[in-house]
C-alpha cells in the first residue's frame, strides 16, 4: 500500500512543479485591499512543495519511510 501511495504522491509532486502556478486573473478592480504575494515567493513555495512531495513519494515507494 505504501508503494501505491508513494507513486501517487510522486506524481502529485510533479504536477505541482509543472502545472501548479496560480491562474487568478490580474485585475485592479478589487472591492477591498488584499495582501499579494510576490511572484518569486509564489514560485519558491510552489517548487518547495513539489520537491518535498516528490522526495516523500520516492522514499515511500522504496520503503525508506513509513506512515506509522
């Protein structure tokens, strides 16, 4: 079961890395002020989550990590 979970987490990590960008439209018509994250920080967080997911998936798949 851990091999299946590892493969799934690995694939999710790859999807996050390659397709995980924010797709919100850039409009100046917001009704209230909001905090905006800089683009470089958004990409850094995206890549960090993706790399950790890939790493965790590989570790689960090869038996070096366990859920319990």
